[in-house]
């Protein structure tokens, strides 16, 4: 079942862009739309992404934090 989530990224523009690229390369992610200069990402994926999945991945990007917006 497809899932739509909005993810807020905190950090420098370069770190947010790195995070977006890492998320786009996840096999379950089908589409990423960026808003607010890359600070908000709307994700369409094969299933919901969890914080536990994203913490190790986004730790490599250089962002200072992230959070999901309630749907």
C-alpha cells in the first residue's frame, strides 16, 4: 500500500540536499517532492518510513535533525 508522509529536515541547505538524495535512493521510496528550500520533503513510498529506519541513514547526511509532520 502506498504511503504519503511529510518529513521536516533541519540543517544547512547542503546537508538537507544530501539527505534528500539519500532518501530518494531508498528502494521503497517512489517519489520525493521538496518544498521550503528543501526543508520539507513530501514522500510517496511503498510503505511508511520510520524514524528507526531513517536515523542511521540521515546521520550520514550532516543534518542536525528531522521530524515527521502529522498527516
